[in-house]
C-alpha cells in the first residue's frame, strides 16, 4: 500500500507534524477515500491538502488538489482516478524535496 511507502501514520490534524509527514498523511487519506468511493470525504481531504500545499509553496500540487476536489464534487469517477494518480506523482516529488537535507 502506498501509505506504507510514504511513511504515513497518525493524524494530519495533530500539531507538531513535519510538513512531509502531514503531506503524506493527507495523500494517504485521499487514496483511502477514493478506494471507498467516499466522494464527500475526499472533497474535504482535497481541500485540506490544497491549503497545505499553498502554505508550503507547492503551487502545482495545490492546483491538482483543487482539481481533485472539483472531480469529487461532480462525481466523475474516471476523471477523479486520473487526477488522484497525478496528485500522487506530484506528491512523491514534493515529499522527496521536503525530506532532502539542506
């Protein structure tokens, strides 16, 4: 499962999480909500990821997270799967950059 590869554990709402950990948790939650076809919860998670990405200066990730939210709102499962896959690719690069020392 991707959550294990990204090192996600715990809740993204707790104070003191590193940006990389918070990002990882939010990405894992989005994947879980997609698998459960819980589009309402997925929209909420995507909105939170959008805000986090903006705070971290990850404009491309923020844009794609907003697209995830839009696709979840419209109920377009095919588009949603594709956009979430794009979000994961962008997220993997962002996590690598955030975890890189220096």
